[in-house]
């Protein structure tokens, strides 16, 4: 009985070790993309702190950095993967996450909002809101970051 307990504990430890290894290896491309994006961004602006980084996959792949400048202003940086052009906006000059959600709620009645993320398509910074409707279908709603205008909808997937 003692051997079975030792075997089970060792087996669980090996499985946890393998899963941890797979996780860290899968995060490697994202960490590499973040380092490259931060290096490009710091050539254009002075970043004091990085609060969030994510990769937006729309028409093209765009790296998005949210952070603070050395002047302690909250800024957002978009870097399209192909052009490597750096787009910088002060967060206060555009729509906040909550304001983008309010734009959606003015027009639609989502059952559940899954995610709200910054992105960019055709050099236009935007908010992508991913939500489920009452009939549990997937929907996307895109709002212009600067003006708050509706850009496009993808409904009932």
C-alpha cells in the first residue's frame, strides 16, 4: 500500500511538472512579442510602466501596450506587426472601456459580455467587444477609440 501512495504522489508531481513546462513554452512567443513591442515603443515614447500587453488578431496582427509615460500619463500604444509603425494615444483622449460598453448597451442588449479589448484595423484604433446574445450566439461590436463611432458589427455566429 505504501508503494502505491508513493507511486501516485510521484505520478502527480511528474504530470504537474510536464503541464508547467508546456505552459511556459506556450507563453514564450507572447513574451518575445511583448519584448519586441516594448523595444519599438520605447524608441518613440518614454514608458515608465507597462500595465497590460496583448496581441489583437483582426485583419492584421497588432501588439497593444497599455502603460504609463514618464509624465505619469496613462497611454496606449498600437504596433501593427507588418508595418511596425507605432501609434500612441493618451488614454484620456479616447473612449474608456466603460464608455465603449455603454455604446454597445445603447444599441444592443447582450446576455453576457465576454471581453472588451483594444485593437486596430486599417490604422484605426478601436475597442472590440465580444459578447453573447440572448439566443447564446457570438457577436462582435467594434467602436472607434477616438470618436466613439460604431465601426462594424459581426453578429449571430
